[in-house]
C-alpha cells in the first residue's frame, strides 16, 4: 500500500475512525485501526466490537493494500507533522509515514486479530441529518451511563404512527421525541440503540445533510458523507414507558423557558453538591425557586409564570431539570404535576413532539 | 492532637457472643463453649485455651476440644446486650466512637475534676457492665487510640490496663510487631525476615529504612505507631459509612440458586436497616470467602443513592453471577453484602415506577409490618423452606 494525502484530511479520518477504538480492550487487534487502499479510495476502520466507525476519503493512490496500524500512535504522528502532503506506505510488517524531513517507521499489528466487519443487509432509509441531530441532542442525554443496567444505556427507536419515536431514560427522567414523516420501522417494531453510538453519531452528523440508515436484526448502521457508523443493538425489553406518561395532570405551570433556565442556573449556586435539590414552590401567584444548603445558605427567586392548580412544592435534582429545559424546543414550557412525588412532565407550548418526564426528589 | 494525659479508653467485650451465651445458660459457664455449629463464630476463653478459634470449622474445633459445647447463635440477644453496653458508654462520656458491636473508644478528657481519674472511670465502667449487663469487658487506657487498643488486648480477659504517658514506649517496645495496627501476617513476615520481631526493633529503624522494606505509606505509618504517634481523635457521632451483613456458610458445594437465596436474605435485611436508619446508599459490595480461605470483593456504584431493596438486589445478583464459576469450583464459605457511600435520606431522587416490584410502597409496607411484629414476621416467598442462616451483624461495618 502506498499513497499521498493532505495532512489535515488524514488527521480527521484517523481521528474519526479512532473514536471507536477501545482503550481498555485486552485484544491487541482492537487497539489498531484497519486501513485499506483500493485505487484512490482510502478507508480507515476502527472497532471495539460493539461500535465500528469506517471512513473513506479520496487520496492519490499508488499501490493497493491493507493493514492494521496502531490507532493512537499513527494519529498522534500524523497530527504532529508539518502541514502539507503526507506519504503513507506499508512494506512487510512496517508502516512508513513521511512528510518533509520527517520519517517514521512503525510496526503493524497482526491483521488477523482485527474483527471482520460485514455489511448490513437491509433496505437503506434516508433521513434528514439536521433533524436527526436535533432529536438526538434532545433524547440521548436522558440515557443511563450505568452499565449494570444495559437496557437503560440504549435509546429506543420505535414506529409511532407515521413518525419515528426516540425514547431514553435513566430511570430518573425520560426524554421522548417524535420525528414526523419517517417510516423507518413497521408499526409495533422497535430497536434499542446504544446511546454511546448515538452520541458518536451526533458528532459526525454535523458533516452532512442527509444520513442513510440501515437496520439489521442485531446491528444498525448510519452513513453520512463517507463515514459509516455501525453499532450492535441492545437486546432486551425497554421499560414500558407509555404507562409512565400520565395523560392527566391537575396542576399546570406555564413559564418562559429562558427565564426559568436563567433563574435555575443562579439558584443552583446554592445547591452545589450533587443530590441537593432545588424546590419549585407553586401557588396562585406563580412560582418561586428555592435552594437551601445547610450551613451554607439559601437562594430564592420568583420567576414570572402562571399557575393553575393546588398549592404545591416539588423538589427536583437541578441538573436533571436544567438538562431537560436546555433541550426543550420553543419559548414557553409547561410543568405539569400531580403531587410532590409523582412524575412531573415538561412540555413545550406549541410543540407536541417532545416531552421530558422527571421524577421529583423526596424531601423529608 | 493527642492530650498529654492518658484519657482514651478502648473498651472491648470479652468473647462477646460466647459470654452472652454463658451468661444466659448457667450450664455453659466455666466450660468450653462455642457459638455456631458449622462454623465457629465465637469461642469462650475456656475453648480458646484448647485452640478453638473464630471462623474455624465446627468439626475441626471438636477434634481440638472434645468437650466443646456448641450453641446456635442468637443475634437478637447479642444486639440487645450490645445496646445496653453502649448505653453505659454513653452515660460515661459524650465522646464515644463505636468500632463494632462489641467495642468502642471513649474519650474521658475533661471529666477528671467532675468524676475522677480515667482509671477510676474505667473501673466504674467495668463494674457497671458486669452488674447491669452481666458481661466482662476489658478496658485499655492510654494517651492514643492505638495504644489504648493494644492495652485492652494485652489485659484481656476481664482486665484493666492503664498505660501512663511516661511508660508508653516501655510498654510498647517489647510487644511483637503484630501488635502494631495495620500489621497483618504478610507485613509481619516481611519484618521478621529482616530480623524485626518486636515493636522496639521497628522503632529503632529510620523511617527511610522502613519505607524501603514496606513501601512509603505502610513504612511511615509503622514508623509513627512504633513511636506511639497516633493523632486520631475519638470521633463521636461519626455517621456510619456503611451498613452490611454477612453469613458464614458450611463448607459444602452449593448451587447458584441456593447462594442467590442467601443473598436475597442479606440484601433484604441490610436494605431494611438502611431505611430504618433513614439513609440511602450508592455503593453495593459483595464479599466472598472461599473454602481455601481466599477472599474477594465485588462492588458497584450507582449514579443516584437509593434504599430500594429491588435495586440493590438486581445489582447484587449480577455481581454474584459474575462469580458463578468460582462459587461452584472453590466452595463459598462466607457471603457478605454491604452498602457504602451512605447519605441521609432527607433528599432522595425518586425513580420512575417502571418496575412495579421495586415500588417504594412495597419496601415501606414490609418495613411497617416488621416494625410492628418483628423481623421474621414477613419475608420473601423464595426463602420459605430454606435452612435458616447464621447472620453476623456488624455495627458499624468493619473491613475483615
């Protein structure tokens, strides 16, 4: 294998595929990326078995070939070279990287240790990249990062009428978004995609306008502008979220989203420790935010709002509240509550396709 | 820092479980007695004289001591006795630091002019425990916690030993290195290899030499202790940092299902205590001891603290399943479950109710029934018909 390429293009390519490379894997083959040159098409593949990222770029090819190279080291070397053209070539068990007066020879990794990547045999579906990126930003944050509950580390993709529904929950809050006009799955069908893969997908979505999605039985792949991300699907049953979203709430608070966010960020200063709740006191005059840390102090702020319902005080983890409000669409939001212990619902006024369900903190 | 007077008491009940049994069963008095039949949980001094030790297998103990009388443990009786003794501690001084169910540090500085010298306080404490609870307690008195604990160990059973400040090193230096806090079998071996057998010999070395033998942290620690430098104060009201329970198991093969049932009971009990203390916890730890006496622990930390039995059970079972092959091959002889990272339950993030069985309502209903009718009044259907296990309460949890 031998080719020439611009340094910056190569840096990005190695970096993108390298994000799937596991840093903790015991398998030496997985600490490398697989590189392959066919004509002028140079392809880099990184994988940790759960997640695979493949990126293809155009280079000036001289001779075809395939090898597995140390991911981190190769990326660090290319990044450190002076700008301009870089030449990569392999001979026997060595990769040579040269640019200007720099010349590196590094040992290849045995290529038979690299996992076999197979294409998914499924009908491709085109999605709008920006729309999907927006939906991912609203939903992925609610997924759990706790590996002891693998189901909750996934984001549910399900057919809902003529929409694609995305749902994630870490068991304390739940985010749900419907993307209208996408018929990806048949009614009743659903898949669970690891949130880590969707987080990576979100990063590469910025590169393109359109994304091609293929859903297999055990895997799904997403292709944007020469980058393909393939992820294993999570097996198991997602919690029955439908039963959790109450269809009736006696209490409705309506408030400007930005005003509430600003006030919350201020009041949260008095709840610096994770776990210290912020209280929302609601009555006929509207709402007031309160945070108290024993031996430190108190913060209170009245936020202009309208409230219909019983006088109520509900406490929330301020981080969960902030994260939900930050990604909610629109200018005004409603906070729908039943009592101080039942799930509270945040919805955007004028937007029916997003909701954020949040469990209160019980204060005694 | 430490005071200039010997005002720290280390009070330690002698052969605690066995002494409670001898107190309640006159026919056991003066005779070698052991608590626990399969595994010895505690041995009376008469039994210890014959070589019977805690954690020994029952058959081995009977071979050493043919006249050994064994009784089933009565944990509730021990808890009650412990509660009475701690009541006497609390009457003695406001500065009580519990170490476990049967020992505590007491700081009596400042009481001198009011109620007498530390020695007279310790004497009165011992006679109150003897008269009111019917148990023997040994008390060591010294300027530091470390030395007070060494002193109570030296004067056992039923003893009192005051180490006056000017005689500290005189007392400490002839003792074997194992007396130093933190020196276990392995460290003692390393020291013995260098010809160091007494605390005095260790004290004679430069700190740098000890560091080169034992590493920086242990080296500095032992250097300080051998010169009786122990700045730890008696800390009262220190909220317990963990709650746990463990169960010794007879050394025989067990199926995973059987071990899971034992785990269920432990988790059920510990989470009940957690809620009872109005606490929540973030970390679950499983402890294993195997037939070859090797030990292992596995733990998991949640993002949010909880007191839910179902949540802890889920994670405890998956931690157990990870160890399935070892349990089968190496024979489990002890299973422990501990919840660490405790915090007050005054602000508890509620979880979405998508697992109906983890409903906080179920936990609180069970707790209410137990509060009214006792611990065994309600339990898990899975456990019906299981052989009742031996539970070892720890108060608070200590690493063992």
